[in-house]
C-alpha cells in the first residue's frame, strides 16, 4: 500500500505572533510501527518525501531505546 499523506500544518511563531504553514508527511516507525506526522523541519523529511515506497524511519523513542540497550550490554557485569 503506497499511500502518501502530505498536509499543511499551521504553527504560530511566538516571537513574531505570525502563523506559518509547514508541510507534514505521515511516516511509520520501522521498529514500533507507530505512525508519526513528520514536519518539514525534521532531519529526515527530505529523504521521506522523495521515497518511492511508503515512508518509514526510526522514531526518536526507538532510537534512544536501542542506544540505551546497547550501552547497557557493553557495561561490565558487576561481581556478586
């Protein structure tokens, strides 16, 4: 299923008070499967918008979880 969901989101700039329009794309996390609205200021937005397949990426939560698990695995075991 190759459904791309592009939509415009409206954000208020708190410094100037003006309303700005940002593009969003719905993308799915490869690890947890949750769908996120990725805005155009996200680091992976360009790659996701150019994808020919269903856009997918690894969300921040899963990325941090994998990093934490690998850090814990590298630690030396405490002696009893």
